[in-house]
C-alpha cells in the first residue's frame, strides 16, 4: 500500500471520527440513556454508542463502499477490497455515562483478516471530543496529536515507570486484575486506570504513560491506538510475540518493554496457577 493511499485512508478516518465525535459530544450534553447491558450489568451500551456507530458505518460505506466493517455495536460485514474498518464508536462508555471527559471515538483501517495477529493496520484515528484532542497515525508516517509529532518516553527504568492498565466488567476478572496491580505497584512509579484503552495507548505515544498493559481487550479497543503507539516508537505485543490479542496487550518503549514484560509474565503465571 502506497503512502498516498494510506494518507487518503487516514483523511477519511479523521473526517469521520471528527463528525462522530461531535455527535457523541452533543448526545452527552443532552443526557445519556442506557440502551442495554452486554456481558454483565456493569457492561453497558448507550443509545449514543449505537447512533455513533451507525453514523460512522454510513460515512465509511459512502466513501469506501467495497471495504469491510468490524465494529463493537453492529454486525461485521466482509468487503471485496481486502480492507476492513475496525471501529469503537465510544471507547470508555462508562466514563461517557458518568460525564467523565475521558472517552474516545476510535477508527482504524486494516489490511487482511480483521484479527490482530494477522492484520496490517494502515491508518488510525482516536478522538477525545470532550477535550478536543485528535490522535492520528498512518503506517510508516509517524504519530501525531494534532500537528505535534509524538514520541514515546525512552530511557525510563522500571522503578520510575508510570504504568496504565484497565479492568474488565466481570467481578471475578477485576479481582484477578487487582491482584496483578498489587504485584506491580511496588515495582513501578505508580499505576493509572483511566477507563479507555484507545486513549491509554495514545497516552503511551504522547509520553503521558510510560507503559500500558491489559488483558481482555477486543480488536476495536486497540486497533487505532496500537498503531498510534507503534508509530510513536512503542513496541506493542504480548508474551514472546509482537502482536497483541485478547489475552494480553503491552505497549512501551522497547527498552522499558524488555524490563516490564518478564515481571508481568511471572505475575500472570503465578496468579493463573493460583486461580486454576
């Protein structure tokens, strides 16, 4: 894929994400209504989630009618071009529900099967409409916050690393994740849990976090954010591989990644054994 093509795809994603962000922001001001619960009563979807995804889907179909679509809130469809749009209409729905200004529209376009281990991400956009931040990246062209080129923090020792993570909705999973935090908290500077994976990955890219990890993410949670982190110089992967998945995602500068992952792997192994 040429740089010109990926730039065009990025322009479509950016334009669509900005319009979707305006809609989400407007609906937040009008008042949020829960439409349904998903995996648990805590895992909610709002009417705005569905409306925003419908808008994104319509705009992308008009601009790129042959592409596939893989979103959180509607049925996936295959395309004829080999490209698929991977979309989270509102990442951080609970933050959105409570009026916390830390939620995002995440749009990525990938080449190949819409599975993180096999796809090649071409372009990605993450917009936080509450504060007007727009993160963008195209493969091989760097990552940006607005017009500012991003670069991850390097040379950070593990003991001084500010780490980010996220928790799942099921109580049993949260308890396990809290045990991981307990094992890490004395090894790093501190830990943040802010509730939107796409923005956490962008925070690594922007140097607001040194490292981010999470188990249980879906493709739409990280498709755009992972590209933005990589294009800012992060290594993004999991234990023993450079691809992320539902079992684990870790993002950090390569030097910190190499310090952090062995510690995390030891904790995961011990806790998995204890819970089995």
